[in-house]
């Protein structure tokens, strides 16, 4: 058995908390144990029910009032405070053995670019607490309508992949919001970004940025790291597909106890629909 941790990342407003809640509900609906851990000290009170909540240790509102910090400076202070009080976090999650913990993280990229707080936290969870960790980076699907914005999001996703040093999936969230604006084939082209999308960028930007645009797109293409899984959090099959990828990269199945033969047959029947089939089904839905 193993402890699995999923760090859910992405810019503000991409649907991280909604995805966390949908993933939690789906995991519990199939008979597995999971818990939601809030790492956002600015989360709205009462919006979701958390098993562990950083606001029990420190909140952004208190820091801004007592120390006269702005939102970003206050957030950094909250995480520096958390990193100096990891014994609190260890105690809060110490009793959850052999379960999924879903970490709902803030949207500020400073936490893994300018100040390596989240990479240090991920290392602590994996090395000191024995979690099999992975990261899920969300980018909202409406970004694809504005290609410069989309590629800035792709660069941010690639930055997270490099700096966090965790098994990683990228998720194109809120897919339901663009199905009426883009064809299914157009949406598919954004799941694996490449240099063919460059023309769509240069038609909407100043010509003096063409060379920079090309360099950035070629950098993304050369690395070949960023691919997206489509997500509609209101669709249970979509959430199940994301979970199947998380299970694969955290090796969840390999860590489970052997099952009776009748259970194995049941599992084989459930696995007939591969993750690839589920992606195709989701994209092709009307």
C-alpha cells in the first residue's frame, strides 16, 4: 500500500478547486479513500469542506491585516511560515495512511518560480512522509481562443514541470465552455502544442514580436514536454480518465494488496475502456 499525493496547480480561476472536489467525489464514489488538503491561505471560507486546511495555521487575511502586506507578499509570508512549521502539517496528515490526498494549491506561480516553496514542500512530502507525489497543472480551455495567452500558459506549465521535478500531467479544464466556439478537430490540435500553431499567434500580435513568438513556440516544440488531457469537471468519464493517468504515474495499482481472482476479473472488465478511448469520447461528445 502507498500514500498518494496530488498537487493541483494552475493560474487563478482555471477551476482547480472545482476539479479537486470532482476528483475527490469520484474517488470516493468508486470505494477508495481520499481527502482534500487546502494549501491556499486565501481560500473562501465554507466553499469546500477540507480535511486539512492551512487556514487553521495561518490565513492571508490575518497576515494582510496584522503585517500590512499586499496579497502576493502576504501569500509568500504564509508559505514561508508553513515551511517553518512543517511539524503542524506532518501531524495533520500523519494519520492518513494508504489514502489519496489532493492538495489544492494557490495560483501564484511565484511559489515555484521566484521562491521554491512548492518544490521544497513536494520534496518533504515524498522523501520524509513517504508520499508518491504527482502534479496536475490546469489551464482553462478558453485560453485556446487567444493563442498568445495559450502559449504563455504552456510556458508556465513547462516551468512547473521543470521546477517541481514531479511526475506531471497537464489538464485543459473547462472544456465545456468552448465546444460551441471551436470544432472538435481544432480543440485536438491544442492538446499537443507544436509550431503549427505559430501562424495563429502572429496574426494577432505586433510584427516586432514575430521572432520572439517563433523562438518561444520552437522552444516548446523542441522540449516536447507539454501535452494536455481534456477535462470537463461535470462529466464523470472525464474525471475518471484524469484519475487513470494519476494512478499510472503514481503507480497506485502496483502498491495495492493482491485481490481475489473474482476481483481481478472485475478490474479487467473495467479497464476495457482505455484512457485514449476516454479522451476520444470526451472530445467527440456533442
